[in-house]
C-alpha cells in the first residue's frame, strides 16, 4: 500500500510538473508583459514638464521641447518660451545627463513693484498654474506676511512645484519663478 501511494504521489508530482511547465512559461511571459506595462505606467507618473520625464537626457529633452533653444552648457538647456500665457525663460537642469530640475522665469514682473501688486500677480499665476497642473490641491502657501516674497509649494505624486513671486534684496525688482523638481527632492 505504501509503495502504491509513493508511486501515485511520484506520478502525480511528475505529471504535475510536466503539465505545469508550459503554464509556468506562459505565466512568466505574462508577467514579463505586465512588468513592461507597469514600467510604462510608472514612467508616465514621473512626468516633469511639457512631456519630459525625470531622468531624461539632454538629447531626449531637445527632441521633445519645440521652443527656441537659446543656449546650453554641460548641465543646462535654456529656451525662450511662453508659459501660463506669458513670455518666459525655461531652463532644464541636468545632473550626470539626467533631468533633475526645471526652472521657468517670467518677463515683465518688474512692473509689480509693490507688495499688493506682487500678491495679485502671485494669486493670478497660482490659479493658472493650479489649472495647468490639473490638480485640486491648494498647495502650501508661505510668505503672505513677508514683505518681499509670496510663494506656494505643491507636493504632487509626479513632481514638486514651487511658485515664487518676490523682490530681490539687491535691486528691489520683482521676479517670478516656478521650480519643478522630482518628488520629495525639495
């Protein structure tokens, strides 16, 4: 009886291995396909700015960005563009040829030379940027009691975005900057 039981178990295991082998191969293939889909989905979550992604090389960014390239160096690409309806300068910053930060600075902010005008400009850009980011998050606001800067920070899943409107200490001109960085790098 023991011998028959051992023979049945051995046969069952052998047949089970034989029949599961193709299923395992199919499963591995299916996992490989699913894994590649997961990787693609993950990269869409790492969106940086204007169809660029964190970790993109300078060459990849140049292919995607259609604005006028005005300068470049080892770690940066500089463009003239329009952002949120205003003329702006766009800087892509790289570390070891991987996209790490994006900076947008706006022209014409000097006209907003009082704190009230700066607050108006900040609030106006805040609404446009919030819509552009396609988020319902309000963002963490700072500086409303500061005499020289008004800023808002969004910590989103795909990126951290920092909007700053303020006056520099040395020339008292208003400047506007939006800084995009990888999530949790700020």
